[in-house]
C-alpha cells in the first residue's frame, strides 16, 4: 500500500466521524429551536363577538357586591354618599326666589323728577328738618307726629271698610275717638296702650284690592314715589282729609308745612342708604314698590315673621299723605 492510499483512507474516516456527530446533535438543536420559538410573543386572537341572548337560556350570575353587610344596611337606611348628587333636581330644596320686576316705562322722566326732588330735599327740606329737630324738644315732636297720624285715621277707616275690613275700620275709628278725647286732641296716643293697632289705608290701596293690581311707577314733584293708581287714590282721599276742612288758609298751610317737616324728620333713618347706593333712584323705586305691594296684597299676614320689619311697620317709612296736598280755591 502506497502513501497516497493511506492519506485517502484517513480522509474518508474523518468525513464519516463528522457525519455521525452531526446526526447525534440534531435532536438538541430541535429542542433549542422550540424553546426560542416559545419565548417569542404570539399574537392574541380577538375575543369572539357576544352571541345574542337566547330565550330560555340560563341567566348570568349577578355581579358580586364588594360591600360588607354592615355597609349595605347603612346605605339602605341613609343612602349612599358615593352616588352623584344633583342639586338642581333635588326635590327637597325650596323654589328659587323670584323678585318682582318694577313696572317703570317712564323711567327717563322719573329720573329727572327724582333729581329735582333731591335738590329740593337737600337744599330746603333737610335743613328745615334738622333745624326743627335742633330747636323743638323730642316730646313735643312726638306729640306733633301723633297728631298728624291721628288725623289720618278717618280716611283709613273709610278705605278699610271699602276693602272689606270692618274690624280694621272700627279700630281706626276707635283710635281717632280715643286719641282726640283722652289724648288731648291727638297729641298723646292712649289708643296704642289700649291695643288698638295703627294701620294706614288709602284709596290707592283700595283700588289695588278692587283689581287694579299693576300700575306704572311715577315720581311726583314733592310727593315722591307713587304709581298712577296711587295718584288717583291721592286725589280721591284729599277732599276727605280733616285738614282740608279747616277754613283758614293760613292755618291749614302752616299745618301742612309742619306735617311735611315732621315726615322728613322720620326719614332721617334711611338717609344712610342713599350714601352707599350705587343707583339711588332704583333703590328708592324698588323699595317703595315692594312695600306698596305688601300694603295692598300682603297686609293680612301681619304676623308673618319672615317679612322684613319695614314692610310690617306702617309708620316706619312714611310717605307724604293726602293731608299735605295743597287745596285749590273753590275746590273743597
């Protein structure tokens, strides 16, 4: 055997050994390949669409309530605070307040008249009232106020009777008679001690009770806030006023002037409202109309403590009465 035959046999032996080694390691490579393939994330198939409900199919189990029995009992008694709360739809809340709208189509003219009245008030009426308070002692001023208030009781009694209030009419006549006799002509007020209330009724209120409920606002020179209905009532009440029965013009005009000054002193308490008011005209108009509505439509609720005090007090915010209206020659 030659050297070349020995080399060829050796190469064939090496090739056969290498082939057997590859065949023996083939299963290990398959396992490794499978493990590597398992580590690669596979796409998750989409969930199948819900099948339609079949009649007669068994009902699904209700969801499990995570609350304990004690929490369930508490919620049953007092409600669940976790539930959404709708304040708008809460039936336990009171209805929202609705403020009446002032009927003032003549506002431009009324504002000009209000400015005119302010000039007269600040230059004439207020200085006279301050001088009156400074010079006249308080007991005398109280007597003057009682006197003029008592003079209005006959007109108040007539209007109370026209409004279907016979008890109030009798009380007004009782006040007038008691104060005129025991009260020294009305300077004293024994009627209040006798528990006879002091109510003020006029023909403007009577017209409101009779059906004239809505009337446009108007501000008169010197007389101040009114409505058209109250202007008609003012003209109707003037001839019935006891002061208009005084024959002497000088005496009647002096008493009318004194009454205007006395009324202005009673309004000192609301002067502070004017200083802080953004719109003084609107403040006076709205406050007067609100009080007037109460006098006409709500005075049967005198014991309603929810009403403001100034609405329940007929003497707390006086207005210029028909007594102070100047007479015209030849007209009673």
